[in-house]
């Protein structure tokens, strides 16, 4: 019992660390920062994606006289300026997909005490509007994705257990991965890229190569273990390979 608890906790921690690393170093990680004007703190978080038709940009400021604007560039608009509104200690504005399009670049201009602060200092932030995902589908996506990752790790760590149940974990993991690959992920991507009632996407757009490789690899190792009755090292190695594929895709 103690062994199982330790292995499950280890699996959860590993998934958390991998997902955090993937998020922080991913292309969609927001631009954040804090600076001060006369000792008053100004904090911002500039996102790179939004699921829906509008994006609400927020800047928190303790400096009362701070003003700002957003400069947007896209195929639909060029140098489109949006003034920030103020409510208490929050500067905010909404960027509408109908006006700027699905893909655009933007920069934030803040003005306080005769100084101008441009964020980012050079270049612009690339932003993408994705389609709105139904809450239930989003919940199922997260559930099956992270359950699959946890089970992959747990199957590999089972090799360090005294009384191993590797075959059981292999079958459960294969079932979760297949369900995610064939049902959850294609529907999620159809909403994300707004294929629903609009177009028939290429098959590769609904079945990403990384998910295909992980699932095929896992089913292959499951069949191998059942036929050869050997599992000690090969399952652990396969788990590591699957995690690396997830991490770098």
C-alpha cells in the first residue's frame, strides 16, 4: 500500500513539473512584468491566445495618473489604437476578433510622470484567437490528457514495485490514450480551429503526429508485453520516450 501511494504521488509530481516546464517555455506563455513609478507598482500580463471572440487586457496600477493604449497591427487593421479605460486600480480594454481578425500583433504603451513605457521594448506580441471550447469538452480534454500522462508514468514506475501489475496499467493506459486520440482530441481541435459547420479539415489536423506516435507506441508495447511476458525495462523506457514526445511537441 505504501509503495503504491509513493508511486502515485511521484507520477502526479512528475506530470505537474513537465506540464509547468512545457507551459513556461511554450510559445503561448504570456508576457508578464512589474515596474514602479514613484514607488507605485504597475503590473501587467499580456496574453498570446484567447478562446473566444474578444480578449480583455488588464493592467494593475497603484500609480493613479497612469494612462495607456494598445497598438494593434493585422491584415484587417494597421496601427489600430485602443485607449485603455480605468476602473479603480485597473486599466483595461477589450480587443474584438471582429475588428482585428483571428491573428494580429500588438504592443502596450503606458504613460506616467512624463515617461513612456513600451511593452515589449522591441517588436510586438503575436496573438491568436481560437474558437470557444464548450466547458464540458474542455474538462474532458484536460481529464483524459493528464490522466493519460499520469498513467504512462505510473506504468513505468510500476517496475519498481514488488508485486507488479504492469499488464493492468498497460491496458488502462491504452484505453485512455485511444479514447483521447479518437474521440476527445479531434472534437476539441474542431472547436479550437473552428471547423464545426464551416469546413472539412485535413485528417492530420485532427490527429496530431505526436499523439499518434504516443498512442501507437503504447499499444505496441502493450501487445509486446502480453506476448513476451517481459516488462521490467521496456515499459519504463517507453514511458520516458512518450513523455519526451509530449514535452517537445
